């Protein structure tokens, strides 16, 4: 498990955060990441989990996908979103990783995963389990 984390943190204030993220997207930025995956070669399947930011991957995920060779692997995308599901992120993953097979993904609504609501939080858990079974990872 590797957490894609930018060196620079984003503002806690929502409006400031979305503004900064928008600027990064407009500038086609590649924010630096802290940490590296020691040996990506050992993995055949990669689960890429990210929030939908302005219709696609956060720019730090662009940095991540460009930093490693995912050729010959299968990538399974999991997006959390506020209504746009995958947006344009799958196209962008394909463009960044042209020699990587894209497996079936899962989109999880941020509104279904309110941690203060024990009923709704079970929906994504159930969806993730069903997805992992469908793609042959869980029994
Ligand atoms: C910078 C930013 C941009 C976002 N853009 C979108 C968007 O274009 N479409 C969408 O459905 N949700 C968008 N969202 C909502 C996020 O996808 C949602 O907050 C996230 O999936 C939930 O995870 P979190 O708790 O880590 O924020 C955006 C959120 C942020 C912070």
C-alpha cells in the first residue's frame, strides 16, 4: 500500500483547496511527491485510488503515473467523487499508461461515505467487496 502524497499540502479551507487544485490543472502542474515505491516491478496488479478533482485525477496522480513504468500490468481504478464519477480520468490514465491494461474500475460517491452515518458508510464497503469479487481479487 502506497499513499500518493504531495510534498506541499493543500489548504484545509475547501474553497482555497479547490482554487489551488484548479490552478494546478490549468498549469498542467506535476506537484512533487513525498516517498517512492521501492520496487514497482514486483506488482502485476495496481489498484489506483484517487478522488475526482476538477473532472479528473489530482495532478499529483499525474506525477505518480509518469514516475513509474506500468507496462504489462493491469490497473484497477477506484475513484471517489461528488457526482462526476470517473469524469475524464480513465482517458487520462490510458494516455499516461498506454501499455497498461485497464481493468474494471469502481466509482464511489463521496455522499455515500459520510463517516458520521453508519448506514450510508456500509454502502461503499459493500460495493468495494462486490467489486473485488467481480474482478477476482476477493472470494
Ligand atoms: C479540489 C477538488 C475538486 C473537486 N472536483 C470534483 C469534480 O470535478 N467532480 C466531482 O464529482 N467531485 C469533485 N470533488 C469532490 C471530491 O471528489 C470528493 O471530495 C472526494 O472524492 C471525497 O474524498 P475526500 O474526503 O478526500 O475529499 C472535488 C473536490 C476537491 C477538493
